[in-house]
């Protein structure tokens, strides 16, 4: 209890999450008479970073950073408008499908919401869409970022849960398709039973081969990654390297970035990589100390006392992840919580790949849930709208995403059959 109070107290006092985790670990050692472990902390910190899978993190961060600076989003928006912009409510569907395409490259929900909010909310408002609805579509579609592969959260889950990255990538494909379909259904119902949706743009009906080619070529990056992994030609780390090279070549070809930009890009990637790996190292110390004292066994015993049903356990995990996600960043939640829950997952016979999909989706939803919800704040600033109207408009979209999440919890095959199919071949 003292450890939890210290952790959340320091966190809400403004101390970075890395410092809060390490302080909690030290406090736990002190209160549990484990001071003898102090000298082993540096070894544990170093050992946590000796994992080959961690190499995929900077590579996919590099892909996202390059493509973000290379005007990828604007090109994808143009493609989506050509494909669906001519139908009623076309710009809303274009927003959704652009997010789906960008999600597989940018991989970060916060970055994706930030980029899309700047472009799509003003554009939709000019076309006659309600401001709150425009923000809601942008925010909810941004949740696709960490789910559609390649996914940064899946990589981090694989590292902390000691699971292979390739099946986790593949496991996100079907859930991503389900979420896109569910969000599209909400847009359709809004047009039928709500105030209605504006007519499509005539200019959007005029397909331009140049626009399609320029927009669809970057969208081939995730296809190369997933195809290479599924065919067994590349590991996730190697696919990240290949994707980085392709994205850099496209950036130069589009003349959106040049050699002078590489320094800033690499610096940003380095800072983000250090932040993520620092979190992983700090959390490994806390997990190691807790395991030394037998806390995971106590968690297993407690959870088994609550239920022996895998579905009920997953629902409890979803509730916990949603709650923590309201206050903590998704990566932090995964790094801190997953190692404690893995023994319970094993004891209940839950597929760890399936569990990874559930955890990833649940933590991401917290990004757009009050009172913190950074995704909401980004859209609030861009759309100049208060949280109340924005969250009210976002609620139906969140509701269907939660329904999809519960469906996945009830039917594990939706996230496991494709990885199993690939491994069989």
C-alpha cells in the first residue's frame, strides 16, 4: 500500500513516470527489508535493455517520423477523398479510412490525432459537418494507430510479456478491420438517424491517377512489412529497417525532406526511444523486486479467488486498463501492469497473443477518455471546442469500440486464428 501511495503521489506531483516507478521500487525494497538488492539495481536496468526485440522500437519510430514529415497524411487524405469523397458523408468516411491507412505507418494514436486534427476538422467544418462530430470522428479513428500493424504498443507488449512480435502484429489485423467497420457504421447511423451528413464533393469524384499513385505508394509500406513477416522472409526488426529505408526514399522522392532534416528526425527518434526504453528498464526493476517478494503469486491467488473464467478475468482487466488509461500513458500502463498479470494469464490458459490484443486496445481507449484523455485535448485545441460537447459526440464511437473489445474477449479466435494460420504454413 505504501508503495502505491508513493507511486501515485509522486506521479500526480509531476515527477516523470520513470522516476515514480524507480522510487516505488526503492520504497518497496525498504519496507520489505530487501535493502540487500540495492546494489543489483544497475545490473537489472542494464539487463532489461539486452533484448533484441527492442531494436524494432527506434526503427518503427523512424518510419513514423519520416512519413509524418514527408506529407504522408495529406496524400492519404487525397486518396481517401478520391475513393469515398463523392458519396454522402464522404469526408467523414475519408477521415476514417485515412486514419486506417495512416495508422499502419505512424503507429502512435497521439501523433495521428494531432496530425489529422489539424487537417480534417477544419476541412469537415467547411463542408458543413458539425464541429463536435468532426472532432469525434478524428479522435475515435485515431485509436486505430496502436492496433493496425505495425504497432509500437504491440512491440512493447511483446518485450514486457516475452512474446514474439510477428504474431502480435498479425493478430491486430482482424481487430483493426472490426473497429473500422464499427466506426463506419456509427457514421452511417449518424447520417440516417441524426442531423444528417453533407453531400459528397463533386471534385472528389474526379479520380486522379497521379493522386492515387502518390498516396497509395506510402500505404504499401505496411503491406511490405506484414507480407515479409508472414512469408517468413523478415523478422519484425528487419522489416522495420526495410520500412525505414523505403520511407526515407519516398521522403526524398516527394522532396518533402532533405539531408538537412535527418539530424532533427534522428534526434526526435533518439529522444522517444530513450523515453520508451527507460520506462521498460525502470519497470523491469519494479517487476523484479515484486517477483522477488512473491507478489505475482499473490496476484494470481487473488484473481483466481475472484473468478476462474477467462472471459470474466479479461473483462476485469479491461476495466482496470481503462481506468489506468484515463490517467497514465498507454505505454506506461502496459509496462507496469502486464508483467504482474502474465502469471494469471498462464494459469487461466489464456493465449498471450490474444491477451496482448485486449490489453493494447483497452489502454488506447484511455487516450480519449476524461479526465485526462490527451487525444481529447488535442482535438479540443484544434477544433476550439469544449470537452463536454466533444466527448458527447465521441461517446457513440467509443461505445462501439468497447463492444468490439468485449467481442474479442469473448471470441479469442478473432485475434488468434490468423497468427495460428500463418504459423501453420
